[in-house]
């Protein structure tokens, strides 16, 4: 799982085993370095499930913001590589679309806004931003959502990633994948981290944990060599 903060409660409260990849960072290391590092971590989890004392048929991936985008990209990449099966994904307010959407264009909300978003994508993608960007780099470019893992996410409705998050969930549903998003009104990017005592933050955290618990009891995807 690729998390910044939400994973801590999963470990403390529910005994989750979390493996966080120390992936190479932009701008020094551009795409596909981070994705490749995450994928190597995913293979490590599968190949060392006994040592990690986990059920290899219940590997989940997740992350927040850029980590959420990497988690979604990892699901697409793993599906296509056919080496590791992912049971569930939780990309929270994920960074999915390298091009402007209705909510990321001219956005001036707190924490993350259009100018920072443009800079971040440029740092990550470099020259390929002006070419045909692959879905492994920007998951919103994906056209085929079949056989991706079930998903849960949440997002605020005033932040840049609002539309791309909603679109991702809608595309999963259209492909017959179980997927759900909770939207929090008047909430900016990573509101749950910056204002953890806010009513909406408490609700978001509770719902996130409840979806994790449901997934841990209901979603399985056995490995091909099991």
C-alpha cells in the first residue's frame, strides 16, 4: 500500500500490514521511475507474503494525492503485466489527469491549485507532457477499465482533483467494477490531513476505515500461481 498518513490507523487499529515504497522522486527522477519502484514493491509483497504474514490474495494498493495517482497507475500496469493480482484500490483524492479539467483549471483553492499542479506534472513527465502521455503516467488517459480492482476514494468538491476523481470512479463503474466515491462539500485538497478535527474530516476518516474493513472481508484476488 502506498500511503502518507491514512495507513497509520489501519496498522494501529486493525492490524494491517503496510509496505511503503521509497520510490524515486521527481524532478531528478521522472516517469517511469516512481511507477517502476512501486511495481517492484508490489512484486516483493506477492513473493514474500509468507514472511510478511499476509494473504497474497488480498493485496491492496492506495495512496493520497500524487501517491493516489501512482496507486491507480499501478493497478493499470499490474493488470496489463499479469504478474501480480491486486484485490482492492484506495487512491484518495488522486492526481490522475496531466491535462486541465473543469475543476483543475484556474483553481485557487488552498494547499493545491492550478499553478502547482502544472508544475508538478511538468516535473514528473518532462518532455512527454507535450506528446502522447500513456495511462501508466497519467491514469486518466486509460480507455479500458475492465478487470481493474474495485475501488474506494474520497475528495473535496473545491479542489483541483475533484473532476478527475469522479471521472475515474464513473469509468470503473461503466466497466462493471465496484467503485465508490464520497464527496465533501467546500473541502480543499487533503482537508483531512490539514483539518483533522473538522466534521467532514472525521467523517472522511471514518468512511475510509469502514471501506477498508469491508474490503478486507469481501475482496479477494488470488495470485495466478496460488
